[in-house]
C-alpha cells in the first residue's frame, strides 16, 4: 500500500509503478540450474532392497497359479 500523497489516484498510480518494477526485476534474475550428482552406493542399495521387499509382498498376495 502506498500513502505518499493525499490523492488516492496518485497513490494508486505510484503503487502500480512500484509493482511493475518489482515484477520486472524478478523476471530479469537468471535462475540457477540444479547440478546433477551421482547417487551413493548405499542409496542405490536401499532402493533395490525396498523394491525386492515390495515385490515379495505383492507376490505373496497373489493366488497360486495351476
């Protein structure tokens, strides 16, 4: 909210100008790209173990095929 002048119209115009400058400044900033990294051995191992346990659980729920 801008209250620099005693005139509502001037305050509104000033607020719009400030708002537009804030948006322009935000658009000009370059965004940083995420640097990709290798997964650790332990995280890979945990993922594979979880997948195996999950598969065994699903297999145990299935009906036996003839």
